[in-house]
C-alpha cells in the first residue's frame, strides 16, 4: 500500500495536530507491515520541528518539501491537472490530517476530525475562524470514505451534530509517550516538587481564570507554592492576563510562552500536581503526558476528558475553584494519597501508545482500499 498524508502540520505546528501527524508517521514507519508513505510538505512557513523529532525513514517515506504558498496550491492543481497525491509520487489513499484540505486527483480520501468545538459557540474562537473550520469539516467529511476521530466523545458528536453515519467513523486513540520513546519514567518522588504545572495554550477554552482563583486559595495557605503556566497566547488570553495582573498571587505565578520540548524537563520535574480544567476537549494530550510521568493530575469533567483520562485523573467541575483547591490541598498534604494518584495515572496513561494509534489507522486504510 502507498498512502499519502498532509504532513504540513508535522513541519510547522507545535501543538496537538502537529504532534499527532509527526507521531502517527513515526509509528507507521516502525510497523513491519506498515505502508509506503508519501508526505506533502509544501508551505512557505519555516520548519518548527527537528529532523530528530520527525524521525523519517528514507526507505519507507518520501517527503515532498517545497517552499510554496499553501493558498496557491489549489490553483496550481487546476492549471496542471495534478493533485497532492501526484506531488508525493502517487498514492492509493490520501489522509487529510487537518481542516485545511488539499486537492486530491485520484486517491481514496480519509480525514481526521479532532473535535467539533468550533460548532458549539462559547466564544472559544472568533466567528470567522469558527465558520471557516465548520466549512472545512463538512467538506472533508463529504469527500472522505472514513473519518478518524481521537475519542468516542468526538464520534458521538459527529453523529449528533453533523449526522455522519456511524459506519464511516473510526476511533483511533492517540498516544502520549512521544517524549519518552523507548523508556518509562521511574516512580517520581514528591520531595523537591514546589509547583503546580499547567501546560497548554492560554485561551478562553482552557479556563485559566478559574484555575487562578483556585491557586489564590492555596497560595494563602502555602505561599511557597508556585503555579507554572506554560503555553502560547490564544483567543481570549487577555482575560487571563488581566486577572493575573490584579491577582494577590501574581508573584507566585511563573508565566512562560511556548516552551520547546527539550526545555520542558525542568518544569515537569518541579510539578507536584498538574491542572487541566478545560471547558471542552476532543482528546487532551497534556494531562495524559503528566499522568505518564507520575504527576497527579486534576482535570475537568468536560468534553472527552472523562473518557480519555478515566480513573487515572481526579475529575472536577471546571467552575469549582474551591473544589480544585481542596482536592489539591489533600493531595499535597498526604504523601500516600499523592503516591496512589501518581501510580494510578501512570498505569492508565501507559496503556496508550502511538503504535496502537498507527495500527488502528492502518486498519482503516486497509478497509478503505478493500
């Protein structure tokens, strides 16, 4: 089998879609029965991932990387009568890995839809962005023989919101061991961990102001405790900026913008707890990565998080700042409780791997071509 993938996110995106694309391809290349891969990387944007992160095997993957404006590519395809599948040397099947669709000439098409959050309102995106993403999702689903989703929650959302036939949907859970390849972290010690960590984009959906209120409660009791907030600014970030500026705990909050993966180690090592009280999620990689490292994790009951995090995390109402502070206080004060949550989270997250995701995806490819 020869499969083509839109590899642009792997090259230029440092968040969830980029990580998914990089790790799916890496895992497929490690499968002894994996397909030949043609990877489309035409974009003017500079690479933001290293060759080591991408881990491409030249014998099984061909990367077509041309510095060319993505918005001009559909016009080029019309002029030449060739599609993205032709530009990677031909493909029987084409996998759209993001909402920005590429013209495909002859390959069978599949798509990954990560969530439909943009269709629910809530002010999580601008209206223009939400409309654009909705149009792209509808077009991608109409063009694709199968639709891959990262959770059963998103599968049900596709059925109820867009009326997609269940027979066309395949759940392919993501992995969470991308930065711990080939190793498992040793059981962490609570000693020396002086911080709570939140690692994700700072936007309205991630609910940072509520977490700040919880931290203010803890800070009054534990002035030595720190809250590390790491992630780039997103839609509505100014609301958190304003709340932080006037917060009584401002001096105890360490705010970082985007942190490269090779610089995250010291932050993980300082984390006694991980907070992730998002208001909606299609999957949720950061809390799983914290759990795999043995960091007790407190997350919200919204979206896919109860399904994805299961019994490995402590789940709370995202609006309950007092409850978040209380559960965190208990865990920080009781060494045995901390260790129990550490072990439970690591065991749960340890079941998820990119190999599992790759095998489920490959099964979908084979089904399409059959």
